[in-house]
């Protein structure tokens, strides 16, 4: 009997995300961490639409996440003067201040999950994930 690989990967993703939020209780959801990192490490101002593309989510999902993060004081939006329909998503000082904590939390959780795994096994794991992803992308073309 074969099980869906997506179930195992989804479970791993959920457990990993929960571990991040346990280590970093200031963030309500792991989605916030990823969005904050995208905003922090992109070398330009992103619109909600661009953020949705980078985060690989639909625009309505990003709008809901941004609304919650705005209430939490992590980001704010600013209307694009060149295109009044577009809104930039920007980090607040609170959002900027939490970036190093997010990085530390990721590092801590990565160390925890990589226990008893040597570098060779991890390299194979990531190479395998990348190859599987590439194979699936090719199927969609």
C-alpha cells in the first residue's frame, strides 16, 4: 500500500511550524515569520500582489495575513502613488526588531530536527526534495 508523500511532507511542515511558534511565542502564526523574512530580505518595496507571488498564496489569503499582522503592529501598508490600486507592505520597527529572533528560532529548531543526522544525509535529503520538486514542475509544463 502506498501513502501520499504529500501527507508525510505536510505533517513534517506542520510539526516544524509548530516548533518555530513554540520557540518564538511573540508570533501568533508561523506564516508571519515567513512573510516578515520575505519583507526583510527583499531589496525593494513589495506590493501585496508581489508578496502573494513570493509567498505562493492567493491575494485574498495574503490580505487576511497582512490585516492580522497590521493589527499586531508588525507591518503597515502604504498606497502606491504610481498605481493607486496597489499597496506596499512594509515592516514596522516592531517587525524589524523581531527578524533576528525569527532567525534564532529557525536556527534553534533546525539544530533540534537535525540531531543524529550527519551532513551527508541532510545534503541527500535537500537534493532529493529539490529533484522531486523539479520533476513535479516539469509535469505541469
